[in-house]
C-alpha cells in the first residue's frame, strides 16, 4: 500500500528508478494494469509519479464538468471526450492523465485499434486540469506547459481555492482570469461554453 506523508494533505509522489530499471512502454502499461487502485503517471524523464486520490469536492466538480463536455460532444459529434482515468503517451514520452481531455475525431480515428485500446500515443487537442487542495500550483503549471509543448492546442487550469483560471494556447502567453463566469472553447471546441457556476459554488 502507498503511504502518503500527511494523510490530511496527500501529495503526488515521484519515484526515480532510472538508474536501476527503465520501464518500457509495455512494462509501464502492465504496471498500471496490475495496480488498478493506483493512478500512475510518468514524466518525460521516465520518473514514476503516483497521484493521490481526489477528495469529494474535486471529484464532484470533475464529474459535473465532464458531463458538460460529453453533452456538447454528443450533439456535435466532433471528437472523443476522455475522463481522468485515461493515460496518453505524449510525443515527449511522458504519460499523462488529464482530468478532462478531448481529441478531434479525425485524429482519434487515425490511431490503430491497438493504440486506442492501450495508452493512446497522441496529444489531446484540449485538456483541463482541476487542482485538488493537495496539488502544488508550480507542478500543475509545469504539466500544463508540457501539454502545450506536446501539441495540445488549448488547456484550462482551474485553481478553485484562488477562484482563478489559467488558459494555455499554442504560441501564446498564459492568460489568467479571476472568477470568470464562463469559458469559451474557442476554435478548438466550436460552440462550447462552460458555465463556471458548477466550479465556484
């Protein structure tokens, strides 16, 4: 069992096995399959990251927001929506699981059935991260920058405690919004608008 340093403030744990063992993609996939109760990520340097479980408030807001994306996507049929349990193999070799992500249908369909079944080797077009009280802002911001560098076109980082949203776009600086009432999916998610009353309540 994984023991976190402080049960009242669980933080992600990073483990470096590189000098002992470098896991292949298949071995990392099998590790995740063999330990379904543990959420693993892997950064671009191959270090394992064990993510703590989310609390009730964060989990509820993740579900509420994910539902909005699913409803929009069912109407538009433009792509595929993924929840936080989906791990993507990014072009920089990192393996990450955004809280919510979306991929344009043509890009998703370009993957083989085997690629779609395992950890899809593709950067989503859109990602959303909702910080838990245990998340460190600097670490999450670095993850967002990693997403953009990997090819993600639009990313939203929610800092619920500060009532702030950071918007990440290709080739642009980070835009910071304080207590916005809604967010537009811009040209990445055409016609999508997220009402943020479900986040700030």
